[in-house]
C-alpha cells in the first residue's frame, strides 16, 4: 500500500511532529533561528494574504442576509447578549482565579524581582535588558479608542491592515444594504459572496504547507525566550496556563452539548483548527478553518456562524482578558498592594475594555496597555513589563487555542438559542393552526346541527 506525499503532509500526526521539532530547535539550537526566520516571515505573509478579503466578504454577505431577515432583531440581541455573557464570565473567572491562586505573592524576596520593582519606582519605564529599550508607557483612553475605530479613509485602513476599522466599515456598509434589502425585498451584495470560494481555495493551498510553516514559526519565536527569566516567573506562567486550560475545557464541554454529538467527535472536528491556532499563534488566520469546521463538520447554522466567528475573533479577546486580569493581580502582589472587592471588580471591567484596544496590537505595546489598568489602582507597570515579555511565548499558543475555541463556543450558543427561538415559533404556529382547525370544525359542526334542527322543525 503506497502512501502519497500529500497524504503524509496532511496527516495531523505529521503536523504534531513538526510542532515538537520546532519547540526542540527553539530551545536547544537557537543558532538556527536567524536561518529559519525568513521562512517563518514568508509563510506568515502567505497566510495573511486572504485574511482581510475573507473577513470582509464574509461580514458583508452575512450581515446583509441577517438584516434582510424578519427575525434579525431577535438574532442580533441573542448574539450580543451571548458574547457579552461569555466575555464577562471570562473576566470574572480569571480575576477569581487570580484572587485564589495569588500569583507573585511570594516573589518580593527574589533578587531579580526586587531589582525590577526598584527600577519601576515612580511608574516610569527605564531600559529593559531582556530584549531592547522601550518607550514610556501611556495610559489607555477608551473614548479615543472607540473614536478611532471608525475610519475616515477606508483605503488608508486597508493599506495599513487596521482590522478594527475594516470591520467597522464592513458592518456599516452591510447594515445599510441589509436595511435596504428589507424594504425593497431585494438581496444586496449577493455577488460579493461569489468571490469567497476563490479566497478559500487560495487559503487551502497555503495551509497545505502548514507543518513546515509551524516548524519555522515555533523555532524562531521560542529562540528568543530566556530560560532563567522563565524559571523566575514560573508561578505566573503556571497560573495563566491553569486559568486558560480550565476555560478551554469548559468551552469544549459547552460546545459539545450544543453540537448534540459525541465529545470526541466534536473535538476531532475542530482538531485541525486548534492545532493551527497553537502553531501559528494567530486567531485571525484560523477564521476560515473554524467556520468550515462549525458548519460542514458540526452542522451549525451557516448564516450565524459566518457572522459570529469573523466578528467575535477580532472583537472578543478572550485570551487577552485572562492575560491582563492575571497580569494585573500579579503586579499588584509583587508590589505588596492589597485589593478590595471594588478593586477586583474594576480589574474585570478594565481588562475587558483594554482587551478591545489590544485587538491587532503586538509587541511591547500589547503589554504596555496594562498600564491603563494599573494606573487607577496607583501601581506602576514600570520594568515589570519585562516579565510578561519573557513569559508570553509560553502562554500565547495556549491562549490562541482558547480564544478560537471560546469564539466557536459563543457561536454555537448563538446557533442553539436561535434554533430554540425558531422551534418555539414553529410550535406556536402549529398550535394556532390546530386551534384554527378545531374552531373551524366546531363551527361547521354547529352550523350543520342548526341546519338539521331547522329542517326538522319545518
């Protein structure tokens, strides 16, 4: 029996071997990182070629179809409430776990931590020796962030790949088309959906080389990790991983219950998507794969899935909420500061709002946004940012998996609620029809009795 090269490359076990090899090379042979770096950058660029077209076209077609439907208001409210509930539950769970586990509580005596805390006095960031110097951290302005999400030039947003502005433009355009379609009964933007299979085909060809791309990506990223620093902040990594893995298992159970299939079947359907999320550490790239798995393999409503997943992954940063919530509590414990109930409640809300600003942000700026949460608490971020820079390569792959799975779970809940609403409407209509039929039968019987009585009297 001959096994083709194509079948071998597509096999999940081959991808897993490449991931393990990438991790080994990243930690044990760091001198190979400069050689593999161009290949990882090249493959990442290939993956991102179809991301913006697929997201834009999917939102345009899905929102237009949704708003042209008579039950659009019901769908939108259910989708909004489902995602808000999932986001707040994630924030509350992360903060509660941080309160129970106390990350960084016994670290104030560590010489490395003491030096970082001393250098962080006054809330100003000085030079960090782990990677490179960073600029002074600025607080997050939520109002400014919300204002900047609306593009004043869509072509500038496209050229700079500003994902939030592109999404906002697509939502505004599709809402307008959907409302017009509802009024004149014509489906707008239908021709846009004809281009989706083309970009999906390109994405499929690029994903064929995912095992080799994953090997290069992991080797390059893990080579920049300092082992000594990771051991120093092992408790932070352990707490973050515990919270993320707990939420991941919980989301998989909810998704399993919504799918109505076996637990193993549900996970197997999303296996390739989650492996892709783990290796690429980019949730946006996983959108086409996640949509296909949810609709084709698990049988969820295509219209709702194509709307909720492309919108949920960029906007609902589940893993970022966990990172900011646990990280804030960690820094608070390092500085030996105590928090009351209002302080923990503030961390929940601030982590959710700040995660919106972190959508599409990478590098030092991503960690710097935590200063907006710490500043109202009177705690400087300072050089503690170095700890998060060091631990993030270990957390990010698992965080990306959780983020993708949580978005799929939210989408499944939306489909489940919408299906229940449709079933209730159908049941109500059936009861009304049966009632009308019974009433008509009674009226006909009553009329026949009166007629017979009149004839007998005559």
